[in-house]
C-alpha cells in the first residue's frame, strides 16, 4: 500500500513530535517517499536533521527557503502528495486548518492538496475537550479529514486523560487503510474468522487448540488495505485488533457459528481461517472441578461445522491444516464443504502453520488448479489468497 507513495508528514509542536520519527522511519522502510514538513514549534522538540536522517530526504522547515526544492512553487508538495499525515497535530494546527489559514508550508500544503489528510491529535486533555477544539475537529471531519486518536493516557503535564498521540501502529494502520481505499476489494464486504475457539469445561478450564489467529488477522489487515469492509470474527487471541476492521469477539464454536452466519448475510466472501474446536464438553460444570478423583472422564460432543451450516451467495474459502496427505485431504474438504478455494498447510513444519509468522500454503480451487507459493510472511500469504478471491469475485 505504502510502496512508492509520496507521503507528506506534517509535524507540529508537541512532545509527541519525537514519536513522528518512528512513523517517518517505518514508512520509509516500507518504500514510501516521506517528505517531512515541520512547523517552527516542532523544531523546538526535534531537529530537522533527525527526520532527514531517517527519510533520506530534505526536510521542509521554511516557506521561503531558496535552497529547498519546494519553496519556489509553494504548492508543489501539495500536488505531489498521495497522502498528507499530520502527526502529532496540536490544537493550534487543527484550528488553523479549520479556519483555512495558510501561513506556513504545512498549512499551505494542506489547503492546496487534493490528497486525503489524516490528523493524529496530541494535546492537553482540557485543550482537547475545549468546545472550540471540538468544533474545529468536527468541521474537519465533515470536510473528509480522517482523525486517529487521541488516546487516553499520561500527558506531558503529568495529568491523565484523553490527549496522547495514538499508538504508532494505529497511525500506520490508518495510513494503509486510507491509501488502500480504492483497492481491488473496494466496496466488497469480507468476513474472516480467526483463532482457535475454546470450549469451557468449568470456570477455569477449557478445551482449545494451538491456533494463534495470526493468519486470520493478516487476512483481515490485507483485505482492509485493499479497500474491503472487513468483519473479523475472532476467537480469543493475544493479537491487537487491526485498525479499521470490525472485530466480533467470540469464545466457542457455537458463538462463532452465530457470529459468522450473522456477518455473512451481506458478504461477498467468507474466509474461514479459524480453527473451531470440533468437540466440546457435553456439559459445562458451574464451579471449579476439584482434584478429588484419580481419573476424570469428560464426555465430548460434536460442535457444529460452521462452513457446513453457513449458506449464501458469496465466495467460500476454507483452510485445511493437515499433518498428512495434505493435497488429498484438502481436496476432499473443498468438495465436502462446497468451497470455491481451499488453503492447505502442513502443520508439521516448524516454520509454517500454528503460531509461526510465516506460512507455506497450497491453494486449490474448485476447478482443480493448484498453486504453491514459497514460504512467505503471513501477510504476504494473505495477499496471495486475496488475489485468488479477487479473481473469483470477478468471474
Ligand atoms: N471449520 C468449520 N467448522 C468447524 C471446523 C472447521 O467451519 N467446526 C472450517 C475451518 O475454519 C476450516 C475448514 O473448516 O476453514 C477445515 O477445517 P479442519 O479443522 O481442517 O476440518 P474439519 O472439517 O474439522 O475436519 P478434520 O478436523 O476431521 O480434519
């Protein structure tokens, strides 16, 4: 999403200006051209040299700097930008933008650009909650600006409240989402399930499995970055919910079935990356089971097969985690579950499958076409799967 894009990063006078260095660095590492524009106040907190060192680009600090490649044409940056991000954004810059003031390079750029603008406020809680600040934010939102944060936490004054710069990952997620708005899944609703469900035995124990949810979360992020509206039905997971994705938290297979059926009603595609427990205790004991007997037998009953039950006019993608006969088992599941595509992976490999950050999968479609991409990070595997989904949707 970010590769080869020109991103103008406006930095204004807040202690959080130091965090903008990480934003500039990460975007540059992902292949973006990052042009940092600093206000005078921002330069009191961080030097232009810091940004120059991470972006390997000149930093714009002056409107009338004859040495700058942008100063002759003061709207050049505005025209070249694919996206403008202001992080951190003070109450002052927000007020100026709401009022259409253009008295420095950053305000000129925002006023003149046709690119999307993301604003990540950072300020004292009272300033943020001040009516005039709220009115300015509402005005900019109504004009199509995207706001991310602020977060609740400890502020520069030592007080606690709403006003901290949003987490860097949240800002980066918003950037990817906004850049991907017109992607090949724009206007599509994609439902994704992730993680291993848990079937309670008693209030402290459950039956679970080793699924981490990483593949499903990567799919949700990738689909969001290609413009889709994403619903992620997630079993308990330690992963952070992806920005811009609607997350429905569930615990059991039964709950996952209900949430998936509900979300799939208007879906264009359903991707079942979750590992729903196939069996759960016949009954859940209300109080903690005490260690009173030598052997304990728990009767297990079958849970519903979600893909077997969910019906509708959408692309159906299943996953097959197998320890033997990978392709035969996957093909059998593709047929049995009436799938358009199955993503098979061998869970016995240590660099692939449960908990790993990489995955080696085999994609098999209804017509029997088989694709075997190499070992890749799960986010890249997600894009390979979505390439197939896009192809199937176009058919
Ligand atoms: N699946 C499902 N409902 C279940 C179990 C699995 O919808 N109760 C989905 C999974 O999300 C996956 C696909 O079915 O997309 C295959 O899951 P898998 O566990 O490999 O297959 P099972 O049908 O459970 O068969 P088995 O465990 O016997 O291999």
